[in-house]
């Protein structure tokens, strides 16, 4: 039986080792890193697209609501040509216990809440409020810089908003 010399054993060991083992490992790791980075980038693009779609839907819903409110405001004819005229109309409706009419002198978004509040107000509190409102008629107020808001601060704070149809509505009481 022939024995192999140390030089032959060394040559056999060299030939039996996988060629480029380190480089194959390194290439595999680079591939995995690119796969992970590519997956992350793809996910972020997908997430941003979902956010953009949600933002577009919200924008459309808000614009639709704004258009509906603008139509309702244009059709709303309850109010005076001045803040004081609106306040006088509001006081007159309260004097007649017509809370539904009185609530219509508020901006559209507040009308139903104000109707409920007026209906639930005890008569003594309502009489006190009416006295303050009558005092407010004679009190000075101030317009906003744009001229579409008016405010009376004494004896109670009262805010008004001018609609595009040029009528004034109560916005705060």
C-alpha cells in the first residue's frame, strides 16, 4: 500500500477546500443586505402612497363639506344687515318665546345646540340674559381687520360673523 507524502497530502487538502468560500459568503451577505434595503424602501413607498391616498380622501371630504356649508350659508336668510340688527331680531324672537327662530340667528353649525340650550334655560336665567342682551345693544363693539366679524364684550361677550350673503349671524353668546 502506497502512502502519501506530506506534500501530496497538502495538495489534496488544498484541492478539496471549497474555492472562494469567503467570497461566496460575502456575496451572500451583500445580497441579503440589498434584499433587506430593497424591502424597506418598497414598504416605505407603499406606506407613503397609502398616506397620500388617505390625505386625498380627507381633502375631498373637507372640500365637499365646505361646499355644502357654503350652499347652506347662501340659502340662510335669517339675520340682520348689521350685527345690531341681528341682535334685535334675536331678542325679539326670545321675547316671543320662539326659540326655534332665535336659534336660526346663530351660524349654521351652532343652531341645533343653541335651540336645545334655549329650551333648557330656566325662565329666570333667560330673563337675566335678555336684560344683558338689551344692554349690549347700546354697548360699543369692534370689527375685525377683515370686517367680517364683530364683537361686543360688555356686559356679556357676543360674537357675530358676516355671511357671504351679507347677513350677520351670532357666532358666540
